[in-house]
């Protein structure tokens, strides 16, 4: 039961980290870093939209925490290094397919590229670190 509680807590903390970084990136860029979110919500950006984004990120954090619990023994390193590696691995898997699609379609902008590379890398690695710290605490 204790391990299950830590898994849930790690997912919630990772979700908040993902949400915080996405919100800061939006505030800095004044645009969405992921254009697929526009199609997902199909509404103007408002506080209602940010609440939906919060729950979406908490769900992603839960999935990341569950994934971490399954592959933790196969990750290299100890503690935080495992979290960094897992966050990088998830970032790489999630960014590769849309990036290749946008490059081939010719619709990739420099701002979107920088946002995906910087904001995505920071958020997923930070979430991985949080999961590894909470999961092993």
C-alpha cells in the first residue's frame, strides 16, 4: 500500500511540474508550445483551459510514474540519475514523431522547435527527477 501511495504522489507531483513548466513557457512565449493542444481543447485560452491542462498533466504524470515503476530496475544509474534518464527517454519518444512530421510537412517554425526542445526537455526531465525522488523516498 505504501508503494502504491508513493506512486500516486509521484504522479501528482510530476503532473504539477509538467503544468508549471508549460504555464511558464506559455507566459514567456505568449503562445501554446504544443499546437495539438489547440485541437484538443478547441476553445480560447482561459482559466477553464488551464484547469483542463492541469488535469491532463496530472494524468501524464501518473502515466510516467506507472512507467517508472515498471522499468525502474532496467534504468541505468541510481536514484536521480534514473529519473533523468527516464525523463529524457520519454521526451525523446514524445518529441521525435511530431518533429519529423512537421519537418516533412514544412510547417516547423524556429520558435516551435526551440520551445519543444527546451521546454519539453526541461519539463520531462524535471518530472522524471521528481518521480525518482518521491518513488524512492
